[in-house]
C-alpha cells in the first residue's frame, strides 16, 4: 500500500464533499442577520451577557447550525473582516461596526462548538481552505471579477478559518479552548494535513493528504512530511538561525577589503537561504499573516540590511572601491543589533516581558513618526532662519546638523536648545527653541510614557490571550505547503535552482518523485532522528515508559530519610501526588452505609441546569416538572430507614429527590411499619402484608397503570397547547425585558430595568 495514498488514511470528509460545500450563500445571509440584530454599539461583555445570548445569539446559532455547513465558521470570520474594514472607513459608525464584528466572532465561537463532537470534522472546519466564491452564481462571480479590475489572479485565493481569524485578529476565537486544542495538536504533529499551494514559489500538489491522526505504527520510517510539523520546524529554525549568527560573527571578525574570505562566502550563502525562506513564507500565507508575527518584522529588517551590504560589497569588489567595502561592513555590523537578541528571544519569545517589549517598540516607533512629522515644520523654519543669520565662530547650520540638534534636545539634552538658540535668530531663535524644548521634554514625553504604560498594562492583563494568538500564528506558519520548506538552509537554494526550472517541463508526478527523493537525501540525518524519537522516546513509547518504570523503582528503593531530602525530592519527585493518583485508580464499593445512587435518584442523577431554557423546555418530562414544583416546597423532617443498629435518624426532604418526597413516609421501629397517607404512589410503593409474588404482581400492574395514565395525559392537545403558551409567554417576557434595557437611554431613565427572577442557562 502506498503510504502517501490518501485513501489509506482517510478519516476526514473527502475532497469531493469539501468541494461541494457552498460558501458564498452564507456570507450575505450572515451579514444581513448581524446588521438586523445589532443596531447599537455594545461591548464584548454586553454581547456575551445572558439576555443577549438567549434573545439574539442563540437563535442565530441554531439557525446556521441546522444547515450542517462546515464553512459557516469561515463565513462568520469573512463577515467580521467586512465590518472591521467598514469601521475604519465609516468613522461615524465605527463603534457600531466594531460591535457587529465582535458579534461575528461570538457566532464563530458558538458555531465551532457544534462541531466538537466529531474531532476530525472539527479539524476540517478550522484547517480546510475555503474559496469565498464557492457556490456563487455566475453573475455574482462576474460582478466580483469586474470589481477587482477584471483580473483572475485574485479570484482563487482560498483561506482557512484559522488564517481568517489571524488576519482579523479574532483573539477571543483563537484563545478558546476548542480552538487551542486543534492548534496544539497541529503544532505537536498529532494532526496531519496538507494544504494545497496556490501562491507557492514551488508548489507540489500531486498527492494532497486528507486530515488524519498521525500513527507512527502505520507511517513510513523516513516520513518526509514530518519536516513540516511546526514543533520540529521550530527546533530546526533555531539551529539554522544559530548557524547564521555564527557565520555572521566569523565574517565580521575576518574582514578583508580586497577579497572575499571563505567565512564571508559562507555567511552570504546562509543569509541568502534565510532570505529565500522568509520570502517563501510571506508569499505562501500573504503579507498580512506574515507581518502579524512581530518577530518577522525583525527578520525582514535584517534581510534589508543584508541586501544593502551585498550591493555595496559587490560594488567595492568590482570597482576596487575600499570606501564602499568599508561602508558595506559597517552596515552589516548594524545587523548584530537584530541577530543577537533575536536568537535569545527564541527561547522566551512568548514571555510577558517580551510581549510587552515588542508592543512598546511598535508604539514607540509610531509615536516618534508622528512627532517627526509634527516638528518637520520647525526644522524647515530653523533652517530658513539660519541661512540669514550673521556668521559666528562656528560652521554654518545645515539641514542635517539642525535635525541632529533637535534629536539631542528631544532625548533630554535641553541645554543645547538655550545655548544655540541665538545662533538661528536673535529674536525668534530663543522663542522657537524654548517652545520646542517645552513640548518635547514635558508634554510629548509625558504622553509617550502614558501610552507605553497603558500598553504594558493591556498586555499584562491579556498576556495569555496575546500568547495564544502569537502561538497560533507560529503554528499556521509552520504548516506550509510550499515544497521549499521541507529543505533546510542552504539546501533550499539548491532545491530552488533545480526544481523550479524542472517544474516547467516535468509532469506533476515526476516533479513529486524528484522532490521526495531530494528531501530524503538532503534531510536524511534529520528524518532518522525524528523517526527514532517518535518510535522510542516520545510520550507513551516503550523506551520512555521503561525509563519511567526504572526511575520509579529507583525512587522506591531509596531510604525514607533520603527521599525526603529537598534536593532528592526535587530531582525524583514527591510521592504525595502519586498517592492521590493511586487513590483514584482503585475501585472500591460504597461502605459508608449510605443509600446507593439508584435508590436515591432512581438512576437519574440530578444536574445543575436552568429549567426555563428553551433547550430544556423542549425535552422536559413529567419527572422534571415535578422536580421544578418541589423546589419551593418547605423543608419537612423525615425518618431515614434504619441502619444496622435499628435506630431511626431524622433527615430533611430537600436533601432527597422529589420522587421520594411524594411517597408516603414510612417509619420503621423494630420491624413494625406505620404507613402515612394513602396516595396512589404510596399504595404503589408501600409494603403490603402478602406474599412476595402477590407484591410483585401488584407492583407491576400499578406501574403499568401509571405509565398508561401518563401516556394519555401526554397525548392530550390541551396539555401540549398549555406548554406552548407557557413557552411563548416566557419568550415574550424576555424580549420585553431586553427592549426596556436597550431603550432606557432613549427614555432618559436612570433606574434599572426590572429583572426576572428566573434562572437561565
């Protein structure tokens, strides 16, 4: 059997089923429903409140969940992107559009939960790349094509729900436990799937694989697809980056202005491979998703520095220009400011301090850019005044020297503003420089500190959400369909030079065969290490379990006074947690003398739920209605059946199920039974002075009569009509309560809207 045959491991919906899913009809329908239901600016807490959930969110979720369309989550996020774009354009209704965008995110979260019962289907919902025009009429497709300028290139750009969540920054959706479950399994390689490359530099779509749960027993030993597992990719990326840094340091340490040293050539090869890898990533997932990872900004900055260095170095060697070569190495040395911390942040890239630092850097750069634009007019004014100023014992002011002076004043050297003010103009110079010093060092600096403090506070309060958002970006970037990602630098350059021209002349099958052969040849040691680890050293494998057993035996063999030493306990672990785990691994019978659960509840366990929710009202039984009616019943004492000692004990009826409360109380004293009131159920369940066969026959006949009675009552149309009227009344009361709350501001009321004292699920 071909290990790459998708039919051999097919667990998810087939490609034909996914291709037949209609995506486009969902988008205008969702847009219309969200616009119709959300007509005022509401926050996240208001949109997730109980009344909004029952009156607005749940009906929409039930409506679209009934379609059983796997693309509905993706469609919600597409509509969210529309409302977010409208919030930036339509500033008058920006808050309203943001509320509608949040509603789309909430709908996506609620609808995703409906697919949780089938895990493979859940993965397919999140990872399948959907075309937003799938299922659209031909006229709509033509109109969209005309709106895009008549170009077919942008018509086929499918994306998955996870990619749409990243591009729309749906952090609540991505940080939800059900989403993180899928993301974690993708990151660790437990869930395997192949994305069809549509924008790849070198696409290999000959054998796309369906979604599957990875099993090492069925997978080939040297599985080249494991190189695309994000967990292994992160380790290999760290090693490649360390090798790049090593060649970078050696190239700068062995500079030769007249010729190119071997270390410099090695650095150029590694840097070119690194640039090709980053370009492939940006092309594969698009610039928006690529730049969403803040560290990619630093990588892109280093690539710009490298190409500037390479251009100047090439010019210096070709023209024997030592000045150009010197400038090239000086510019390359500036790249150390990026490479050294970038390697260190690989280990702590998701720490709260690092998240706050990079958020502050982006805010700082943005604020400095605004300040530079604001003070550009002052720079031009000072340069104009300096041209007409009388000569003094110093060099004349140039545009660059004035800008450098303003930078020094901005960062705290206020003395220069007063010392050099008169050199620009005897009257206007001191006024302008004093005003600039006051604005830069007092007003704007205070604003900058406040902005950075708020940024840190926001990141600190949402550290987990921000971490999970960045983790999702890293995971999606790791699952790449471009064939070049299976090659480690610098072999990706070799693969690009060989396979790219071959893709123009070879058939897809031949290209795939050649690609697999080159991957296994260039990555043979890596594939061998991964195979040995997954089969013997990974979690749950034999060698690791054997090592755990040996460590447990060694710990048990140590004397007690040695095991309790702090250092030894920190190394081998504490036995307290093992004791707790062992307690729950042992199955014991109930020996406390209490009634069994079957006796207490009749096999039906009580649950904490709202009896007034719509879902529970539909499945409400006569037993649940009796339980609801007994909630408000006052506590009355009751005698417990005798224990082994024969003495009765007093219980409270509220601690027992209502079914037992409706029975006639029976007090037993030394074997003598005293019966209470003779209700029908009491006559059914109380003991009768007759033989066992008569009691059993009487009980069976009574049970049958009661069941027939309940069936007759259930079939009565009056009873069903009463239940429907009650449900309509409850829904009307909830809607009226919601309308009162939403229109309170329009009626200038300050009091709170009346609350219903019922429990909602």
